[in-house]
């Protein structure tokens, strides 16, 4: 898990040692509606997000700021407020209070206006449903949520436009598109769409094969045997770079003949309680490409069964100052594959199981991912593990960080509370882009 300025942040909130302190100056024990919340968060790491719950319901989502000041509509009577802030390590602080609304005054009239350009209202479409929406408001937009038949299927960040693909079965569905602004107000657009035929998402200009992965065009660029590159590598285990505690030792070794598929595998090692070690390689700017097929093999030792918290595999692209951090991990703690939400700085569980890798065996991992530089989003399209394909179609917003254009890959080893060291080997690592 990590917090690296040029990579995804692997978070372990329940076990992070970072402390986040939340101070609330408003509301007092008695207030009026809308309830005006004023809160400040402090931590030794940057604050990355906020949530405010009113009587157990999510009432406000905030971004990377140390202070928030939303207004929440509430009826007369006693209400519970839970105010929570996260920092870049995944740690969070919480303040819980009760306030009684004595008189419910009207809310401020300024709310976001949502325009949905696709799908059309009451239209017939195919799956995945392609959603395009724009929000306008006198205050800056801070976040988005999209609900399909009452289930949250998309979360967006501080952007006025979103573009997402939503998987849906045949039949009539309700879509609720909602955007928040900095005051805590939100606007909603509700529409229905009928899915006539559930077909796989397009992978133009390529053709899917039986594995669910596309066949790259002849013009594709291939970075072959990345594990055999002996230059361009960097590594770290400090909390400011990789997250975790920074404890223990870590190292990287090249040209390993055993275990190996090619005769020249790459070996990683990490130990230390809740320690994370990151190994990354920048491959140079490739701004025109939007398709990424990442293919590699990994093997772990017997110590990994009891010592691993997560094994992380990331591809990234920096274009025009935006960070498209396409982070993935096999989360041993949760037993599922996770994907990275760069805008909020959090891991998101998928429904794809990731049991602990059998030791002494090579495991084949393939990811197909895409980026959209117009909408500043990236999409996890397909995961194939040991020949078994899983379709995700999960889109996340990129984040503007102002970094120089580049492209690369990285591996990270996270140790759990045991502190026991373990090894991972990588071989036949290829990145194909077009």
C-alpha cells in the first residue's frame, strides 16, 4: 500500500498509524435548518476527503481541503451528525455530535443543475449504458454519484462533466444522477432507460478474443520484458512515498534464474510490520495512446500466505497535468481485487475474488484498461487471472496534479501486522499501448 507522488495510494485505513483530528465549530447543540456545519481537519499527511452523515445518511461529500462549510437541510427535532475526514494514508478522524433544529428555515436556493445528454430520457439503449452529464452552479462542483435502480454504480470528483459506462441487464432501469457543490447542496436528474440487448462494450479499433481481451492493432507499441530492464527503476518504502510505516528492509534483484520462465525474472522483497515497498519504472511520455494491455506473471513464496496484506500492480499515464493512475491490487485482507479511485484517494472493492496466490506457481495476470483525455477519466475494462476473464467496465476520474507527461508501471508489496518478510518474482512483463 502506498502514498507515492507518482503512483496510486495503497490504503489500509483500519491499521494506519496516521492520526486525523477533526474539530467542529458549528453547529451548536441547538440550530436551525439548514444546519450549517463548520469543520477543520488536521493530520501529518494531506487531507484527501470528507463525508458528513445526517441521521446515518450520506449528506455531504468533500474533497482535498482542510476545512468544510456545508449546509444541510433538516426537519425540526434532534439529529445526529457524523463528520469524518480522511488523509492520504487512508486514516480518518471522526467527530460525532447531536444538534436540535428549533426552526426549519428554507434552504439556500443555489443548487447544482444537472443536464444529462446521454442516454436520452425514456430511451432504448444497450449495455453498458453510456452516461454523459454536466453540472452547473454558482458554487464549484465537488462530487458526483450515479445510482442504477437504487445502487451506487459511479462516484466522481470535482469536475463539471462526467462520462461513465454502466452495466445493466435487459429491461427498464432507473438512473439517478446527482452532483454536489461546495455548500453541500446537490442537484438531481432522474431518468429511465430501457436496455434492449446487453452486449460487451466496444473495444474499437480492436477485436475481442475468447479471453475477453482485445487484439492490439499492428501499430501498437510494445514494452517487452520490463522485468529485464536494469535501468529506469526507482523504489521507496517511506510513508510519504509508499504509505505504511516505513519499517523494515526491502530490495529488488534482477536476472534471477530460479524461479523463472524466461531465465531472467525480477525479484522483490519486503518486511516490517505494516510496511509497504514500491518499485516503479517510468517508460516515457506517450500522450496519444488510450489503450493499455498489461500482461505479466507473478510467483510468491510460502511466507506470503501469512505475511501479505496486499499485492499491488499499477499502470499509470500523466497527460496534460492529469494523473491517470490505473491502480489494482489483490487485497489479501479482503479477499477481492481492488481498483484505485485517484480523485478520492481510496481503494474500491470489486466483486472479483482474489484468494491468496498458491505458492511456488506462476500466476498469469492480464489487465485491459483505457483512458479518456477529453473527459479526464480512466476505465478498468477487463481482468484475466490465470485464463479466467472478468468484465469490470469501472470508470474513475483522473486528478490534476500538474506533473510532467509520462507513462509507466509499478509493483508494490504490503506486509501485514506480522512484519514477516516475503518475496515476489515477476517475469514476462509486457505493456502494449495504442
